[in-house]
């Protein structure tokens, strides 16, 4: 998209066409050719029609990330894909605001402004820079559309001295021409720049798969999940850190957090491997990434099913935001032939297969089992004390 096209989309005429395009998408979902034809009848200019059609489609997709705000915002496909969910950004901004009430933050590589919106809403003085003029224009448009204050300009994040701000935030690009870049040295800006930034008051969004060994001393690593899906890890510099490792879980009922201070010491309850009890707990991905599985085990009065498997078991029934809870119905044979017979005997035709620590592809196993029946069940395939185990469980 050109900046001139974005400027037109922000006019009354452009806004009407985007609204009309949104209506066309609602009337003809999954039929982009028909939607394009409807919009072209309203606007003969091909570039304007295409821009409005694309913007309406992106806004509909963005609702899962930005809620109702999405209907007033502006996006590009790549920028939407890379942007942070509003609930996750709001949590991060709230932590910064708690440390520096009414303080200032510079977003080094602000994109379309998703994080700027959260910082501004948290009462912080927010400013952003980005190399892409179109994204800068969109960030400015998004702040204006939502009535939020903030300054945005085109600039090189690596050339900015953040000393004038209370806190600096960065989200290095982790995608290249061939897709995701897993090597930190391939990020843009690169890892040495990230380490230098963390020597100041700063926070940096990184890939959830970052190794614990890469986290510098004194820096807090926080893994965040939203709706059961791990979304990011954030490194908090020593001036902002409050612990070493943290798992934050955002769900429909709010936010909960665990830290390494909640983890029991070796030999304490929650660290031992024990037989499967009446209940099985599947820790949230953020908990697993943060290495806090034993904290969940201690919290439910249980232990581990295996030293290297992230399942927790207990004889007590708990509901916890840090894990999915299951009642263990029965142990089934682990060998495939006997397992098939056991499931058929119980009339199970629809099977959810969860696996951890075993070489099983659930979709392929489900086909081989060729189940028929009216009942539905959940099967857990894992290792217990090193041995392959099949558990029929029931979520609660």
C-alpha cells in the first residue's frame, strides 16, 4: 500500500467504501471474486477498490487480536501477522506503567502501532520509530482512530539513543525471505544490539523458543500465553526485572502468573516422580517454556509422571489457570492392536489424542485405529517413569 492510498482510505469517501466492502464480505464470505465485483461497482478506480476490499478483510481477521478496535484500524497483511494481541500488549504495558507511572516509552520498531496503543492506554507517554514509512503512517492513523496520544516517525531503531525515555521496547524481526528465523544472530536488529539494549531499562519481545542459556544474568524471562497458546517471551532488563523466570497465563477469566520463586526445591513436594493418580494435569505452554512444571505439581499437591515429561499427576482435584485438568478414567493397553480393541469395546468413535514424549502422530494413529461408535473420549499417550502409557481421561 502507498501512503497516498492510506490517506484516501482515511477520508469520508474511503471510510464509506471500506464499510461497504465489509458488508460485501459479510454477505459473501469466502468469495473474494464476488466481493471484488461488488466493490468495483461502487468504486471504478481499481486501486481504491482493491485497497478498501483488502482493508475490510484484514479488519475482520484482526478482530481476534484487537477486538472491536480492529474495525477502526489500518493494517497490511504482514504487519497484522506480526502484531501483538491486544490483551498481551496490555499486560506488558501495565507492567511498564506500574514501574514508571506516567512515564515515557520508546517503541524501537513500532510497526503499525499495536504496542504503542497499549502503552498509550496505560497512561504512558508513547513514541515510536520504524524504517517503513507506510507502517509509520498506519501507526499514526491507528493512534488517531482510537483517540490516543503518541508520536511516530520514520527512523532506524539502531540509531536511536533511548536515554531520553524511561523505558525502551523492541520487537526484533524474526522473519526472513525463507520464513521464521530461529537463530538469534539472524534477527533484525541482531542479538548483540538486543543485549546492549538490555543493559539499559528495556524490555524486548523474543521468540517463545528462546533458550534459557541465552538470557543474560539479572534479566527476567517471561513467557506469555493467551487463550492456551504461547504467544511470546519477553526479556525484562535488570532495572525492570522482578524475578528470573515467569509464566503469565491470560484466559477468559483474567490473568495469572507463576515465577521461579513458586518452584519447590529439589526433594520438596512437587519434584518427585510418582505413579499416576486420580487426576492428570497438562501444564500451560508458558509454564513449560518457563521451566515451572514443578510449581504446578506443588500447587496441586502432586508430582511428575516422568522426570522429562511435562505432565503432572495428583490424587486431588484442582482447577488451576496454569494447567488443563483431567480425571483419569482408566489405564488402557499401550500397544496399538490391544488399544484398538479396548476402544472399540467401549464404543468410542470420536477420539481426541494428546501425546507427549512418545513417537506418535495423532492423525495417523486415529486413521489406523479405524474407530466406530457413538461415544467420544480423550486419550493421553505419554511416558510414566520411562514406560509408554495410555490413559483414558475426562476433562473437567
